[in-house]
């Protein structure tokens, strides 16, 4: 899939050669052509080298979603350094864990995150240099480098370095929904494969104008969306902070053609009170992922927002492995489609008591664990051989996600293996219950969990975010009973109403947090 000479740096430099004067990057009113942005990246390259950064040294990015996060990412790739992007919502102790675990030599941080960055770095001996991304005139701590000074001055020549395809490109730490985050090892070959896969699947081209509302510290935002648009010479418009109204405004003002948004963000835009006031006709594609999108939401997007809706499935460990294309969206709402061009997938029995081999698959319609493989698959977890061995077996990645596959080969997400509810001896998959709840008038968002029950083992429980404040538990239960879509034993027996659902940075509902919040207190 990946040519031996290609690396992440070549994705940019080849585009600079083809489209030097084309608009590459837009951020908060500032605009750069590919040639101008590349020169800016090169200045950062030389600045990092002057700090002593060498190939395979780690550079941590504790940054808000901005131009600096993209520029520093490519600068690291050009000199063979390993990027360690971090969630800007992390607390100081969590930042310290990642700095310590990765052995990062340099930490770049946003000025607004300076207190947490400095607190985290105090006890981490491996981190020697600090780059502050700050507005003009802001006070920079003594001994720290000012990002804008580095980016605007100095040597703009191309660095004399070429990373090998199998060389480490990034350590992308997982969201940490179960325990401490793990560093997922991406090579240049992995990330080039992701970029090429997405480019082909989405039919991207140089005329595309991408709006980036997803954080660039995440694989979905950077490797699977930003990189593909750089590969084809598209224009990247970065929003520093997502808000539904501002996003709709940006689509109209910048004639956006492609948008990646998680299902929660799509819901927020659809329910925005001024949604119909904005001209979103420039959009030819919305791609979503990170969490399962409800069939009812998908149908509304196709009718009211954009007919070119792609629903993908991937993970930090193997990005974009399944994809539902627009031509199949109406016929198979809620499905994640089929394996992408570079991917293979199978569904095997979910049996925690034994090592299930990859050739032991379940029949059509049955639910089991999804396993995948392809050139985008990680090489393992940093400093964690035990977890690597648990997840990567027989040449496949065991995802821990439950799926079913219909007779035509389309895959549908049913939940995490840890989320499956056993009630009265019956296996209940939360996703099929949630799909019905999303069809109930007045339901904006829904999450289904199992709470302990002395008689049945677990009780099916629904946590609902309402769009109609008059909706109550009796009304939802009546809808479920009358829908003809849900067996009696799968119906929720308990309901809770919330203002919002807790989400991780990928847009996935934190069900363990819901269980902690609504379950029995110990």
C-alpha cells in the first residue's frame, strides 16, 4: 500500500512542489499558501534541531486546536522526531504521566495551559525545552521559547533528513476510558496508509476546503482528515474551538466542501435554533465516526444537511477500517459499512475465557468481537508489551468492540465488549436499544447501560437527553412497546434524564461514568 520512499514529510513536500501558491491553511484570519506554510514549518524544524532534538526524540504537544499544532506536527516529521500529541483538557498529573511515559524531550504548550504544563514538567526530568504558543505581547517564562519568534525568523531551508517508512512517527495516547492512557505507536508507513486510504475512500481533491473542528491531537482529526487534505493539496480551515453556530457560520463563509464531525456535534448543529438560516450547500461530504451514529440522525442529515454522508469506524490503533458510503446510507442507516480499501475485518465469538483464533467466525446476524488488519494498524503500545500481546494476536488487532454483519456483508456496531448487558441470562446489546430510543420523538441523545439488579443480574437502563422537556419515562416506554422494534426483555426498565452525556475527546459516551453516576453508591 505504501511506497517505500514515502513518509509523512513527503505528503507535504510533494504537495508544496505541485501547489506552491495554493491556499494551504487558514486560522483566525491568517492565511498561508503551501509555500509560505512550508517555510514556516522549516523554521520550526531548524529551531527544534538547535534545541538538540534528533531523530526518534519525542516532542510533546499540549496545544489547543490551532495553526501551531499542525505546524509543529509537520516540523517533527521532517526531522524524524516523534510527535506526542496530548489532549488539551488533561490535568497536570495526566500530562506528567504522558511526558514521563513517552520520555518527551520538548514540550510545546498553549499559553492558556501554562499552569498545568509547568506543574506537569516540574517532576519530569526528561523534558528539557519548552515552547510557548502565546498571543503577541504575552509574557513568556524565562528560558522558554516563543513559538511565533521561532516560526517567523531563522532558516527556512528544507531539512536534510528523510525518515524511513517503518520509523516511528507518532505516539498517540488513547483516551484512557479504562485506566491510564496507552501510547499507540504509529510509523510513517501507518500514517501514509491512513492518509491514502481516506483520500481514495472520500475522493478528495485539491478543490476541497476542509473545516477542522476535531482536535488535531486525535487520529481522527490529524491522520485521517488533516493529512489526506494536505496530500491532495486541499485547503485546511482550523477552528480553535467548536461551537455549533460558529461551525455553521464557517461552512457558509469559507465555502466548506468537507467536514468531519462526531455524531454529537452533528446533533448539535441539526438542533441549533438557526440551523435553517445558514447556507451549507457548498458541503459535498460529511464524514462521521468516533461513536455510532443513530439511524434516525443519519436520515435527518441526508434530508436536511448533506446528502454525501459517510459513516466510518476506526480507532487510534487502526484508523478507518470500515466505511459506509453515501449511496448505501439510506438503505442501511446506522451501519458502519464494509472494510475500506486497505482493510480486512472479521467477527469472531466473544469469549473472554479463551484465545479465539481469527478463522473462527460467527454466522451472519450474530454478534461477536470485531478483529481487523491492514497497513494502518499500529505496531503496538509504547513500553507495554503485555497489552500489545493482548490486543495484537495472530496478525490481527482484537478491537474489543462488538459487531454484527448482515448477509450482504455490511457491519453494524453493537457496543463495547465491556458494555454488554446480561439480564435474566439474556445478552442485550446497548446499541440496538439506543437505535430505537433515538426514533422516539423528543429524544435528542440516548445511552443505555446495565445497572446491578438482585433478581435479574442487571437492569436495562436508559439515560436520555431530551429535546422535548415534556417527555417522560412513561412516554418513552410506550413508544418502545409500540415500535415493534424491541423485544420485551430488551426494553429499558429504568430511565434517567440528563442535560448532557459525558463524552471522551473522540465523542464516545463514557458509559462507566454513567454507571458511576446512576448506579448504586458503595
